[in-house]
């Protein structure tokens, strides 16, 4: 009965490959987010979707493309992976009706680029 | 622009000591929310508390307490009688009234509690 689940937990791949990270939440939330945590533990928002509509799109290379098939899912596809993409990626969800409700995070996906 | 500063990069204490983690924020929003999250060694992010800008009451939850002072733009977190299980990275975060839920995080404070 995991609230926000991400798959895979670990992803090791070569530079130049394309990969996807999936996120699903069963909390009934209508807003989902992707955050990136770098090697110094700094967390920064990348995207957010509310009811499948893109709400936040920070300055992120266009190699990163989020997709929300429904409000319970927000996937992240990354093209042409680069060394600098190595990080932990966190998915989160919250109630968009009150934008400042606490966000519930998944366990993270550790992406390592060789 | 919003900014959150956690000046303490790392803190090391011995079990049963009290420890305070500092958080200072900047925002132009008149309505905003402050949060603390805990990231234990296992890596997940755990929500601890949310406080809105109109509520300056301090809060206590067991060994945890939070002191919000709008005059100094600070939202400090104190752990009383620390335990080894409190060892984690603690993040302070800010969400402005116009930011559609975007959390701006501080750099995090690594707390190590030694037995």
C-alpha cells in the first residue's frame, strides 16, 4: 500500500541512452512533481502537473520530458543521457486544490550514468 | 525570488544532547508556507511539519519543536534529547502563495547523533 511509488529504484546506464522513470500515487492527489537531488544533496524542482496539465516547468534541458497519462501517474523520460544527469530523482504528489499542502515523496530513483 | 538558507552544513552531537537546526528564508509573497523534511540514510524524504505565514505559534511534537519568527524570517527546528535514529539530513523548504506548490529547499543539514 505504498503511497508514492517510483520504478526503478536504481538505474545504471551508458551515456547517450534513453531511459524512463515511472511514478504512481494512490493517495487520490491531483498534482504530481519531479525533483532532482544532486550529489551535494541539493533538491530542485523540475516539473509539476495538475490534473495532467503542466504547471511548473523549470529550466530543464529539453532532453527531459514528463508525461502524465492520468492524474495518478507522472513519468519522466530522459533522452541522450549525459554524465551530469547522474542524480537521485524524486517524484512527489499533493492536493492541488491547496497548492501548499505537504508533498508526499516517493523513495527516489538513483540514476547513474557510466 | 525565493531562497532558503540552512547555514549549518553538518552538526554532530552525542545522544541525549539537544540540537537546533537553523533555517532562514526570503520571499516576497505575503502568504507562504514553511516545511521541514527529514531524509534518513535510507534515502526517502519524510514530511515533518508545515507552518503558514500567519501562524507564528511554536509547535511541539514529542521531542521535536519548531520556532517560527517572522521578524527574523526564521523557522528553526529543535530536537530535544537526540537519539541515534535522528541521524539524517534535514531540509527546510518554502512554498509561496503564487508558486503553485513549488518547494524551494535549503541546502540541508546533515545531523549525526553519536551513541
